[in-house]
C-alpha cells in the first residue's frame, strides 16, 4: 500500500490527522508484544506528572515491544539501510494528554549504536544502544551498562480476526508523549490497524532490575504482528513551566 493510500485510510483513528505535512516514514516489522497489568502506585514513579496514566477497566498496563525498525527516513529522502534498519525494544505505558491517548516510553533500545545516536538527536527520545540478535523464532538483547537482558523464544500462530477491546486499546495508539528536561514532546503518527496474530512464548527471560517491582510474573497478554507502515509528524513541544507551545 502506498503512503497516499495509508493517509487516505483514517476511519479507524480516534481523532483527525494533523493538517501539517508529514515529516518521516518508517516501518515497524515483526513485532512481539508482551503486556503486563501493573499497580498504579508503582507506575506513577516512572511517569512525569504532566501526563495522566491511561487505564483499561481501572487498571494501568505496561508493554514490552520487540520489533525491527526498517526504512526509516525523512520525507523526500531515501532510506539508508545501514542506519535506517535496526532492531528495537521499547518498554511503554499508556497515557493521556491534550485530549489524546498515546504511549510513554520508560525505555528504548536500538541494536545499532550510530542509529541510536541519530534517532536520539533528532527526536529527543531516550534511545540507548543494546546488543540485539533476532532470528525466525528468537529475539535476544543484552545491555552491559544497565545489565538488562531480554530473551524470547517463540512460535507464531494464526491470525486473529476478531480483536477484543483490550487488543485495540494496547495497540491502536496514534500519539507519543515523552518528557525532556524542559518540555513534554508530543509526536503524532498514523498507520493502518495493526494486524495481530497469536504467539506462543516457549521461553521468556526479562531481567531489567529497575523495573523489578513493576513487572512481575508472566505477561497477562501476548501478541504478534507482521508490522505496520508508519507516517510521523514533527514533534510538538509543550514547555513544562507554562511557556507558549511551539513546533520544533
């Protein structure tokens, strides 16, 4: 499907797309979703006070998403695979701001050091480098600085044709909110609905010490997706101390 066709398919969105011209294209492919229901009191310690934690049936959730970032590029420029393609792991929760529901990253890791530096510099997202390896039925990551480890062995099941409300709540998010020292940055994105499949986790090792009290036991829900093509707009900065909003 072309970018024009993606942009013209918007009936599944919870609000209208930005009127400004889009800035970036990227693909989020072969995505493994691990979802945990967590305690609100513990999650609040990780989320800035400017953002409201979103709840499903009164409970907050955290998700670990391990996928392959591919073909990321600015508008009107080609992608450059040595930088544009890399494996990524993000740990996210769900928030509300400016009457929009979106995600907030507790952690973002990329499998290429240079790609992380460029992505962090351009987006102000908290990218850091981890050694990541993936194959048809496994996904492994190690970060020696933080001593973080992720090891997933899995098999992919059949396509899910009837999504639950929770399926959609966890995946259909069209905004990202991230804090910096001075601002809350808002990113608008657009893509078609995630195609979701069943996944069988044969082995899971998740060892992130700083999240020990937050993420416990086995995931409450797991999903797999072959991926989506994503259109993204420039970030919108809202100063934390009440200064005027501005596009960056």
